C-alpha cells in the first residue's frame, strides 16, 4: 500500500509543479475606452508580472513614463518568449500569436510608472 501511494505521489508531483509555475500571479493591464494604452504606477522593485491579451502581429510597446529606470526581464506569449527592440525609454515587441502575453518588469525604486501600448 505504501509503495502504491508513493508511486501515485511521484506521478502527480510533476503536474503540480507545472500548474504552480503556470499560475504565477500577474496583474491584468486594462486600456481605457478608445485607447491603445494602459499603465501601472507602483512598486516593481522586486519585479512584477503583467498580463495582456493581444492579437497576432501587434506592436507591443512598453514605456518608462516615470523618473526612475525600468528593466524588462521578459515578454512571453502563447508561442514563447519574444525578442524586443530597445529605444531610449521604451522596448517594442511584435506579437507572434493571439492570446495572453506576460511581461515581467523591474524598477530601480519603490515607485515606478510603466505604460503598455498595443498598436
């Protein structure tokens, strides 16, 4: 009986790890009516994951609109991580497929302002 229980636990453990990783908490980015942009102001010093549903072939632009510095850890969509192009205070990504996209952003202070735009 103990052996059977151990085998069942070992079979379920990888599934549990996968669901925990997939369930990393994220903050949904919302756009005001008739706007292409949404924003967040607050503490991202330890990193914060944002979520935004996008169509394929959209240009996602993430801008630093505050006085501190921000750093993009990653942007990933349903097809995997996206490569971005960095310009001055913004980073631009072209989406590959429609669905939820996750963006992890770090700031260098306890108060940052970030804008997310999709064109």
